[in-house]
């Protein structure tokens, strides 16, 4: 029986993970669930999974949850605050930590899990984007095991010659490059001139995947693919030039590895996050996930197109930040988080997102990013700068 801490249990990845855990009660037990402040949903999850601990970041929300659980006679202990997130991520009893908090808020608890040598199911790509060098070296130092949940990285993981858990660096293993697939999001067929006036409602209506708001906007700008390029660089130890992106509108091939002998291995499946989550949970075994079998005749065809940087300037900015190195990618990520929030609040245009990030990358001098203080400082500088542009 594996004990699990699920960071961000009320989100899209959190709910998909609980769906799988509920199918395999003989294998997994929930130790802790955490959320920002959605009391009702976390309460329902506590009733269903009876974790030892529930954490709400928000103190008031934690008090409300405590009252509701007491009335229902559920013995789950309720904690609040950022330190409690780290505490449940590093708890001795815990085997697997699912890192599914959205954004920079996921960094410290995920890092705590790494430093406690856990098996980490990594959905929170922002942690690697902010501090890839530091994060990977902590994983190695403390013997943690990183299992990619992001569907593209999980696909690549499945197509790689994995010899042992600790093997993340594939240089010299005959890999020419990896190819990340991207659906292109809801605006892939729009005229460029239409992008000025698209709304948040249109941006979060993803054609193939159902996801949280922030990652849905990131998919529309294709910053999501940019963040994934950076994530792949750190996860697999590949050079920037070895990471390509191709538009693939059906989202059936989740990514590919191109080997020097001309073999290209692809992982396919329906676009449902329960597949990569189940794969990472059970690795190196396989468990059922509840995902429907792939109907190839129904899919009919697989299309591939160039991911054009004119349409998706955020993708170009991500490559640029990766090339610049150090905390450039933390600056990119922080400016993006602030810009996406402003777009969702109707404070800036969709096309303003890339402009804010571009300006932040030019205005803020990056540091080498080898320690956490630098990363957090440059993250803060980028947030303040982006806010000042918006205001
Ligand atoms: P979501 O918005 O649906 O859920 C986010 C979760 O994080 C919620 O439980 C929320 O309560 C919690 N949270 C938010 N802010 C917090 C804070 N400041 N402190 C503590 N907890 C906080 O997001 P999601 O779509 O589930 O995505 C989660 C992560 O997984 C993101 O990093 C995303 O990029 C990544 N990811 C998601 C998908 C997907 O299909 N949804 C696919 C690949 C990767
Ligand atoms: Mg992805």
C-alpha cells in the first residue's frame, strides 16, 4: 500500500488523480489532500478518501473545513498555511507526492518533496521552469524519483530507454531530438488580426483537453508549450536544439522521440490526463485508468503543421529565455502568471500577454539562478515589473 500526498487536490489534475486512486483502493491510500480555499470540494474529498491531513492555504477556509468535518464526524486533521504544504510533502509516511498545484506556489512544497527523497509525480511544470538547475540537483542529491505527469513528458518518458529510476540524462543514448506535440489551442485557425479581441471565455475553451484556467490560457498563447520545452530540457538533460515542437491538432500523439537510426517512437492515446497519471503512479507496472480505448478509425487522420512564431510569440519567448539561461525562465514564468491573471480579469488584451513577458525579459537582468533566494528574488522583480506595466 502506497501513501499519497496530493498537492492541489481540488484542481483538474487533482480530481483526475483521485479518480484513479478510487479505482485502486488496494494499492493506494491518501495521506494528505491540499487546496487553496475551495472548502466545499475539499470537504467532499475528505468524506470520500478520509485522509490523515487536509491542508488549506487560506486560514479562514481551514477553519470552515474544520467545522464541517467535525459536524460530520470525520477525523481528518486540518492545517493551514504554506509551511503545512511543505510538511505534508515531506512527511515520513508518504511514498508518493503528486505535485499538482498551479504556478509558482507549487515550487516550495515540490522542492520539499524532492529534499525528502519522495517519488514525485510532477504536473507542476512551473517548478522546473523557475528553478530547473536547482531542482534537478536536489532530486539527485536526495535520491528522489521524478515521474513526469505532463502528457508530453510522460509520452517521452515512455518512449525512452529507461534503465533505472535515477536515469534522467539521455545524452549519448542515440537520441537525435524529441518532438513535443501541441494542439495549437482554440485560436490555431483564427486570423492573426482577430487575436486582439478574443475574450477569456474563448481562451479557456480548449478544443481537446479539459484543464484549469491558467494552463488553458497558456495553451491558447502556446506559452504552455514554451514552458514544456523548458521542462523537457531539465527533465531529460537535452540541449535546447534537440527539443522541437510540432502542431498536431488531434492531440492523439502526445509526443515523440527521434533516434539517430531514423526510428521515431510516439506514444498515443485519447487526450485524457488519467493516462499519464496512471502511468506515473504505477511505473514500472501498468494499471487501468478508466480511459476509453483509442478508436483509430474514429480519429481517421493525424495532421502535423509548423508551430508558427508569428501566431505564437510566447513560444519564441520561452526558447529565448531558455537560451539566455539562469533566472530568465523564472522571469518569463512570473511575468506570464501576472499577465494571464490580468487577461482573465479583462485588464489586458490577449496579445498583451506576450508583450508584457517580452518587456520583463528585456528590463530585468537575470542572475545565474543557482540558489533559491535568487530565483525567488527575480520572480518577485518580474511580478512587480509586470504589475507596473498593467497598472
Ligand atoms: P487547477 O487550477 O485546476 O488546480 C490548481 C490546484 O492548485 C487547486 O487544487 C488549487 O486549490 C491549488 N492552488 C492554487 N493556487 C494555490 C496556492 N497559491 N497555494 C496552494 N495551492 C494552490 O490547475 P490544473 O489544471 O490542475 O493544473 C495544475 C498543474 O498541473 C499546473 O502546473 C499545470 O500546468 C499542470 N498540468 C495540468 C494539466 C491539465 O490537464 N490540467 C496537464 C499538464 C500539466
Ligand atoms: Mg502538457
